[in-house]
């Protein structure tokens, strides 16, 4: 399947929690001011709507008067969006493998997309502990939406931690607070595939402009993003591992879809392959080597935020199992159903998984400006272990939740359905293959002696 994406392509969507969306008249104006299909499944009525581009928000009055939102407000917003919009849309997002457009619009409206922008640039400056909690809260309702939010934050953190020496990137981040741009990522490439530290494509500089083309194997929500951070060789003579990260703005690129995204899970991330053709100003090249950005930011943020959201998916499944068990208990007052014991066992695993990512997030935040430690094997092993452990634990916990709920969890049309949680959780071990990570750990352990 091949198709050209252009920025004027409308995205069809179904109605979510309209009450939430209608909270702001500006929001409704924005909905109705752009053209696309908005169909409410219950009433079968249709409205014309086009939702995605953040540029549409630029002139909204409430955005002009924006002041940085703090973490307590952000977590409150995310919980409301999760319960009110994401949970309602998740089955349709999954069934149709479509982008969770309503959820992202609601997050944008509440300024959640700027959470990782430093305070000095007008953002809330959330640390990793806070970002993880935002992703975990959303994942309990919709794994795909949480993965989109996590991937966006990871890219944002790369800019915020490695682009502060560039006037261009500082201005970009300032504008992002106002516009609530959505950032996507292109690391995987035909050839090196999932080896993020290796690129075939190279950025070509001519004066103050660059050109960059990439054949990406997987590009989550690239067709819905306002910009994409792309890894590539730093020039055409550079070795495959001598990489830089480039901020490619949507208006400066064309994307040709090269593969489909009809997957087992994480269907709403809309992650087919793309051929990217782009150009821009050389200031869009993030200063410094990607090797540093990867070790100091991309890997730690990825493994911690992904673990948090995988925990969220597992917690969502356990919540369904708990509700099922309570229902059983109500039917036989005075007795504890046997499933309650299984539920108690499951809570142990859920708590262990949570403590693993929380402690990594706390220790990461405690490093402050000390980035040297992150270049060492101790942190690399710890983060790799976290990624492997949580991506294996999440589907195991969902599996056990399914054993508690039984056939009602197996049925797709039951309120206790667990199929989506199961399928979404299975993506974790593939998303940067656990085998690939384990192989890196194995070589490090040949020389790394601090087993503690
Ligand atoms: C939901 C989802 C969203 C994604 N979004 C994006 C995105 O937005 N941008 C992006 O760039 N990528 C994205 N990816 C791609 C992801 O980052 C990986 O690149 C991809 O999952 C790896 O593909 P692969 O299975 O071919 O693995 P590869 O790493 O290429 O491995 C292929 C096979 O070889 C094995 N293997 C590889 N190396 C070793 C080794 N050293 N030792 C032993 N076995 C090995 C693996 O186990 C696997 O079986 C996404 C993936 C998923 C699942």
C-alpha cells in the first residue's frame, strides 16, 4: 500500500465524549471551522470536522492568554480526559486502527502536550516522575493514546535537554507551549531496522539549508504530527553510528506511506512505514551528537515512560478484574470468592512493576544536571533491565487478569473485555526488541563488575 500524505488530508473520526469537547466554545469553533467527517455512532448523525493540526489553535483567544499549567492541574486534566474521552474512544480506535484524534485534541486543549517544556521557556517543566504519571494515567483507558503521549514527551525531552543552546530550538519550544505541537519520531530505518544507533540516511547541508530523505520502517502517527524528529548520519561521509537528530517540520516534508499498520495491538498509534523527503534550516539540526542525546535522554525517557504506560495498561486490566471479583462477592454475601485470592496475588506483581519504573524515574530526576552518569554502563543496564522486565510483566499481568475474569474477559463485546489490553501489552517486548537489548546487556556484563 502506498499513498501520499499531504498536510491538507482530512482525518475521519467518530464522536467521543462530546460534553468534554464542548467545554470550550473555542474548541467547538475549531471543530466546526475545519472540514472532515465527525460521526456520532449512537445517533448515526454526522458533522463536518477536521481536527488535527495544532496550527488551527494559534489564533484561539484562550491560547493567547496561556500561562504555564502546573503538574497537579495536568494530572487532573489527564485523568479526566482518560475517563471521559479516551475510555469511550478506545474500542473504536482499536477496531478501526485509527488515530485517537479526540483524545489528543482534548489533551491539547488542556495544554498537556507542553508538559516537558522547561519553565524558563513558559512550560510546566515536568520531570520524569511527573511525565510517567501522566502517561500511566492515560494508559489505563487507552494504551495507544498513552503511547502517542509518551513518544511525544520523549521527543520533546530531547529538544528541551539538547536544544537549549540553539536560539531556533528555544523559540520552537516557546511556540510549542502556545501551539501544543505534536512531535513524532523516526529512528527505525530500512536496513538497520530497530537499531536506533545506526543510520543509513544522511543529512546533506548546503549553506544554511539541509535536505534529508529517510526510508523509515515504522513511523507512529507521523501523518498526524506537526513535526518529526529524525535520526540520520551527520553527513554523507559519516559512519553509520555517527548520527544527529533533526527536527523536520511538517510543512517542510512529504511523507509517502510504504507499508500498512494492521497490527495485533497498539493499533491507534498508526505506525506504518514512510518515505520521508524533507528540507529546512540547518538550525533545525539538534546540536551535539545523537549518541549523547540517546544515552542521556532518549533511552532513559523511553524506557521509563514506556514502562509507566505498560503498567497503566496492566493496571487497567487489573481494575476490570477487581470489578468482576467485587461483583462475584456481591452475589454471595459473607464469602470471599476464590478469584479474590488470585486478585490479591496480581496486586503484588502490579505493585512491583510500578515501583520499578517509579524508582528509576526518581533516581533519574535526582541526577539533576549530572548527565555523565547516564553515559555509564550502570545506568544503561538498569534502564535496559527496566524495559525488559516491564514489557514482560505487563502482558503476564493482563493474562492473569483474564484468568480471573474468564469468558467475559475473552469476549470482545463484554464490559470486562481484555483483548485490547492483552494485544497492546504484547507490543512492549518488540518495541526495540528485547532480544536486541538483552544482547547489549550480555556484552556489557562481560566487563561490568558492579553487580549491585
Ligand atoms: C507500537 C510500535 C510503535 C513504534 N513506533 C515507532 C516510531 O514512531 N518510530 C520508529 O522509528 N520506530 C517505531 N517502532 C519500531 C521500533 O522502534 C523497532 O524499530 C521495531 O519494533 C523493531 O522491529 P523488528 O522487530 O524488525 O526488530 P529488529 O530489532 O530489527 O529485530 C528483528 C529480529 O531480530 C532479532 N534481533 C535483532 N538484533 C538481535 C540481537 N542482537 N540478538 C538477538 N536477536 C536480535 C529480534 O529479536 C527480532 O526477532 C515502533 C514499534 C512498535 C511496536
